[in-house]
C-alpha cells in the first residue's frame, strides 16, 4: 500500500475540551468515537459524532474534535 508509518492515538477528552492534533495538516486522520458525544471539524466543516461514529480528515486539512459529554 505504500504506507511508511501508521499511528494510533487513544485520547480521553473532558467535557467542553477540544483535541487538536498538531500534525493533522501533514497526515491523514480518522477519529472513531467509543463513547460520549461531540462534534468534529474538518477545515471548518462540522460533523456530529456519537458512539460508533467516525470522521475522516485527509492530508492538507485541519482537524478539531470537541467533547460535549466527555470521553
């Protein structure tokens, strides 16, 4: 497939907190939600997220994830 590096980050986000991976612009990113509810922003486009959902951010796009109910 050509992948040189694959990373997995597992993060817990407090209610009201925002997770902004500083490397998001240089890499592809996929966020999977295991519990709680929140939204994800990919270069200004907002997606509602809940348990079992995900959002994809291709290379060259920013990524933010805000938790509304924790985790």
